[in-house]
């Protein structure tokens, strides 16, 4: 991670110290067909071509709940240390 990274946009306000788990993507509701990585904007979807199918996501202890925020593997690797994420099973 470098200072001024284009992917940073105040995510520390809601993701600093978060517990995350690796999961298969599941749409939030029947009217919700995709989500985006909180950092780079990569698309997560169950059925859209070229979308990510798995990623790191928030758990039930997050203020917004489980599977609300999604993070791709690359952004997780880049930001895990400075954001002090805890990976849970």
C-alpha cells in the first residue's frame, strides 16, 4: 500500500479492525444482483460473467452485518495489515 493509493476513500471509517471471512458471494437480496470490492470496485456476482465469485466479507459483528461489505483478494492482500483485519473461520 502506498500513500495516495487511488483505492483509498475513507474506508477506515467502517472497515478498520473488522473481522472478515472468506466466502462464496451471495446476493444481499432477490433484487440485488451484484456488489463491488470496497476498494477497487471489482464486481462480485453469483451469475454475471467475469465477476468474482468469492472474496472477503464482513461478519455478523460488523455494524452493517454479515456479507455487507466485500473485498477482493488483491485488495485484502494490500490492505490487511494497515487496516488491522482479523480473518475468522
